[in-house]
């Protein structure tokens, strides 16, 4: 998701920035003729209607992702393979049963695939409730087919919405509220700044999964300098990396508060054991009927001893448009501000938070004004 980096500094300042590394391409029109190793096709639903926003992913023979594209309003997709040869590809969409990863031979003249039909996802709640009684740690513990389906659905949803944000054929106008609160001995002092801008990158920053595995979810860029401390959140690449699955435990639960999304499932994850690096715990909230991803939240664990555990974290909410395209609805990211107390020791001097929400969605010449409820408490 494409999460956002929050930097706290000892001078009371904070910087928040974000980036996303995946590249997505939406094509509304077919070229007149195939060029190079072009691959194209259509994705339809069970009633053979075009499926917008379906994900088509090309991988190399070793399973490494090469390209991710989304289908257009006509259900069409197109991408160029690096060269002629054998590849792997998968097709998936939020709320639909995915097409399993399979081989594809791309000739030098390109390839037109037959129509791909995805069936709607339907779940048996008794099976899910029975699964929720277990706790699964490591990839060996995730062998249950139902549990794999839950993880695959969450993975697909995050990839689809990441691609929608990064695709230039769809534009998002967002409101951003940056708040900085300084803790005082008697009263707290808060300053808020609101801006309206285009959403050009996934709101939450992660870094390369292998680097994250080595340095953790929080680090000082300069040894011994707390002013250079950075915090990271997990994105789709990280959450579903082999090492992350191996080092975390997963549990499934129904909502604790029946008044809030009673037909939702809560897939929670936490570190399997405490290590030396800053780690992450969180929750994926899915629709119990079609496994669409509704919310994602995370908190950081094993933070430096001068700040409380879970003092840094974030959440994201997701929603679908009338067209069927899914999008990031709103998000928040927060982290503590460091300071030096009277004993000249590091302590929490305040908190920085960024809250964002989508106000308009642009598709071609059309725009849709979005009205959301007020900001939820976290």
C-alpha cells in the first residue's frame, strides 16, 4: 500500500514523504497491429461482461514479477514482454476467484490471448469460522487452502489499488492534513496545515523488502543521531515476501464490535518472536462474503526504549467506485517526535500525523466528486 514514511527529529520537526515502486499501465485502445512481443487480451466476469480493474501480472520463469497492468473499462489489457520466450502470468480481481499462475509462450510476433473469465468469489462462513480457531506461524503453518485464499485475496487487493494510484490514466485529488502536536508540562500545543493536491504515489513508504529485512521497520540513517530516525510501513511486496510470512504469525477473527462491519473478517499478524530490529504488527480487514479488502492497519513494535510500543503506525481504508474500480479512500500515518528531557535523556516530545482522503477521481474527461464521512479515530 503502498505506505508512507514518517521521520521524527530531535529538533521537534518532522518530515513525511512517500513513494511507490510498482509501475502500472492502463490502455483504453488497442493498437492497429501487434508490435514486438506484445501480449493483449480481455478479462470478463461470469456473465461475460468486461471486468474493469482486473490485475494481469507477467513473471519470469523463476516467479519474479516483471509487469503489472490493470484492465480498462472494456476489460482489455496489453503489455510488452521483454523478449520472446516462456513466461508465467496470473489474472486476479478484487472479489473474484483468481486464475492460477500458469505458463505463457510469447512469440516474436506477439500474442493475442483468448478471453479470460473470472468467477465471483463466494465464501462459506462456517469454513472461515472454523479456520479462525487456529494460529498460523511461518509459511509451513499457512498451508491451509482457505488461509492461502485469504492471503491471496488481500495481496491482490493491495496490488490492484497500488496500480490504480500509480496509473496515469486515473487521477486522484486528495486533501492532506498535517498535524504536529508538542507535549507541554501543562498543555499540549497542536498545529495543523491542510492542503489539496494530486495523489501521485502510494501514501505509505516502504523500502526494498530485502533491505527492510536487514534494517527493520525503523532505523537511524546516521548512527547515534536520533534526528535521522526513519520509520517504515509494510507494502504488498513486504507483507507477502517469504521472509515476512516465515517470521510472523497470523490469526483470523470476527469483528470484536458487531456494530462496525459485522460481516467482516480480521486477519491479524504479529512477529513470531521478539528480535533486535523494529518490527511490525497489523490487521487486514476483509469482506466476509467476497474477501474484498476493506481496511489495513499497522503499528511498529520493538521501538527504542524511550518511546512507547506502537507509538508509530498507520491505517488505510478502501472503497469501490460505481464503475467497479477499487481505490484508496483515506489513510493516516503517525509517529512520535523525539526530544531531550530535563535529565538530558531522549523522550517523546510530541506526535506528527498525516491524514489524507480522496476528494475527486478523474478518469479521462470525467471526474467524480467523493463525499466521505469525517475522519475516524485511531
